[in-house]
C-alpha cells in the first residue's frame, strides 16, 4: 500500500503553517474526507470522554513481519516502531473491551 496524500494537501503543503492557518473548517474537512489515510474528525463528545494517558514503559521485542507490512509502516514516515506499537495498543484495547 502506498501513502496517498489528497490533492489539496501534498506533503510540502503540510509544512506551510501560513497555508494551514488560512484554511477554513470546510476546506480542512474536505481535505480529510478526500485523504484515505487521514484520521476522522473527532466530535465534541470524544473530547469530553478523552483522558490523558502517561506513556508506558517499553519492552524490547523481536518481531518478524511480512515484507509488505514492514514496508508500509516505513513508508508512512516518522517512527515506524512507534506506529506499529500504536496499532498493537489499539488492538489490545479493543480486544479487552470484547472480553
């Protein structure tokens, strides 16, 4: 899978704070809707129920991944291991709610 930014928000545009400040809420919402990798817009109810969580201690683990999975995380930029940890954390939290 490739990282595909929307036409309105190419990577070079994301680093332009003046352009970002000039965007209207409607333009931001349209860019989010057009970007398949963008997180959804959060409703006020989410913020009312959100809580601050302190970072957990990390434990070194050796993990073998399929090549396409590892490449996809690397292609997202930033800290691929942190992104993988976030995905696994979300999975664990969801699984805990099912029990």
